[in-house]
C-alpha cells in the first residue's frame, strides 16, 4: 500500500487500467470459448440434424404423393389421358424423392444412422420396383395384375418404407433435440459463468477503483478543504502528508503557501502593533519574503507610507492654521481621498471668513462706528456663536456710548438732573456709576455756590 501511495497518479491509473484490461480480456476469452462451443453445436444443428429432418419429411411427403397417384391410376384406368398425366406426376415425384434422398445422404453420420438409412434405401427400392411393375401392368392394360401388385407388393413395401423412415426421422429428431438441449444447457452455463465472472471482475474492478480513488481523492479532498480554509482566511489548518505522489507534492506546496501567508499575516500584525504604539515609521521587511509575497509586503508598506504621508501633511497644514497662517493649501488628492482636500479647503475658507468678519467689526469699532454688525447667519456652530458674541459687544458698546453721550450733552447744557439708568455690567456699570457720581458732585457744588450767593445778597 505504501509503494502504491508513492507512485505517480499516472502510474496509479495505469495499474488500475491494466488490471481492468486484463480482466476484460480474460472475460472476453472465456466468452469466446463458450461462443465457439455454442457455434459448433449450432453448426451441427444447421448443417446436419435440421436438414436431415427436413429432407426425411420431404421424402415421406413425396412418397405419400406417389402412393396417391398409384391409387388414382387404378381408379381411372378407363381414362387414358388421366392415367398418362399421373405417370408424368409420378416421374416428377420420383425426381423429388431422389433429390431429397441425395440431400439427406450428405448429412448422414456413421454408425446407427447409417444402418437405419440402409434399411430405408432397401425398402425404397422395393417400393419403387413395385411401383414400376404396377405402371407397366397399367400400360399393358392388365388392370387386375396392376391391382394385385398394388395390394400384394406396393402397399406392404410402402408401409415398411414408412416405418423405416419414421425410425430414421426419430433418430435424427432425437439428435436434433439433444443438440438443442445441449446448446441451451451450454448457453445457460455460459451465461452463468459470464455472470459469475462479471460479478467477480466487477468486484475486483470496484475494489481497485475504490483503492485508486481513495489514494487519490482523500489527499485531493484534504487539499480542497485546506484551499477553502485559506480562501476563507483560516490559516491554522493542520496539513498531514502521506506519500510523495502529485497529491503529496500538492499538499506540501499548500503547506509552504500557508506558512508564507502566516508569516505575512504575522508581519502585518507586528506592524499594526507598532503603529498602535506610536511607532509609525515601522515597516515590514520585504526582503524576508520571496517572489510575489515580497511584492505584497512592499505594496503594503507603500500603502501605509502613503496614508501616513497624507496624515503628516494634514498635521503640517493644521499646525500652520493653528498659529494663524492661512497661506498654505492642502495638496489636491485623487479619488476618495479628495474629501481630505475638500475638508481642509473648507476649514481654511471658514477660518478666513470668520477672520474677515472679526477684522471688519474691529475696523468699524476702531473708527468709532459701533452700529456695524457681523453676518452671523453665514456661519454655523461656534463660529456663529463668536460672531453673535461680537455683535452683542458692538450693540452693548453702542448703547453705553449713546447714554454717556446723552449725559454729557445734558451736563453741557446745564441740566444736572440727568442720570445714566441703563442696565450695564462690568466696565460699563462702573462708567455709569462714576458718571452719575460726577453729576451728583457737580450738583452739590452748584448748590453750594447758590447758597453762598444768597448769603451775600
């Protein structure tokens, strides 16, 4: 069994084919031998016994016709034309009897059949001799003599002839039936033998086929399962190799492939671990892998480097944006990576827009115009909150300055009853309190001056 596992599949198939061919040849030779024996029996039946029975039957039929013509002549002796016609018929019948006998003679076998045939010939000669004498008497017009020959010689001779023919016919019929029985028995034996041989050969062929299929299919089935597992991403299949034929070589190659894939997977996991730990400069060693495995590792390294380069570029630009430098633009990235470019462009545009809005408000405040407001609706989220906060600052400042201006104008006009009553907070609340305190002091000073002036008067 071990040697059979180690030979090539082609030789395994050759061995199985040779065994099957030899068994087929053996079965064919056996069938040919049986057919040859059956053909010999059939040939004996066809060329000897069947023709003999047929010719003997023909002889009996023609002899019956001949006897019928004899009796018809005796009955119509007063009809010369009819009598002459019967003579012609009897001549043809004699020729038919002679032809049948000649055909039968070619099938005659030695021994008992020859003895029976000799008896038939003797009786046939006696009968035909009596028939000739009866015919001569009829031609001579001696009907009584013809009748006497018919009664005393022809009838007994014909009866003995028929008896001899029956015996000879039975002999041939018996041999015909014996040969038919023998042929049937041989056919049955041949069929039985062929069925037994077929069953035996089928069993042997099935066993050989099972052995070959087991030796070939089991490793192939294992290889198929392993290939399916590898295709599904499972690289932990145990691969056991039995034999050194093509299937064993296939399994060994698959084991090497699985080992290479495991090594590539382990290298990728190592790189992932290193990158998760912050070592983003780490790369797999592509020189450790042969052929396309090395190319796979090299391509993976290139892919990782490309993504890291994009991230580092994003970090570089964001750092510039973080310190207020909006002069840099993100690289134009292709395909789905273009979303990064779009995001950075949007970030820059929004930062520039909010910066412009703040600068616009600052410039307005610097020029003393606190009525200017930023467009908060143009922004979202915290950018909108920033503009709305600046708008509230401008509005509050504008309101406070307006009240302060009104207070100063009232003082300038001599109205010291005016006060700042707005709800201010922080610096503006202190300004309100200081202004109101100043007006109160001025009012007090004016009162004192008035009191002093009244005293003088």
